[in-house]
């Protein structure tokens, strides 16, 4: 399960505006922690890709204007 918004921590862990949780246990997924630069407003997940939309211009050091995808 993926959650997006305007937060920078989840459960005491750094998570910049998006976080993933294990649906069976509710635990924060340690291996998913992209650094999104500003608000996340939309998330669509497929079995292989997570698409994110929002009011951001970058993910980490990469330029991503309002849309990004993660495998």
C-alpha cells in the first residue's frame, strides 16, 4: 500500500512525501524511500511500477516535473 502527501517522516523514519507499507503486516517498507521534492497528490500502482503525480519538480537529484515512476 502506498501513501503520499506532504510529510517527511513516517513512524520515525525519513520518508519524503511518499511511503510504502506491507499490506499484510502494516509495517513500513524499508526499501522504498524516494526523495520527492514537494506534495504528492496522486498514486497509481501496478504490479511492477508505482506512478506518482503532484506538485514537485524533482525526485532526488533527477528532474521530474509533476510525474515520476518507480519500479
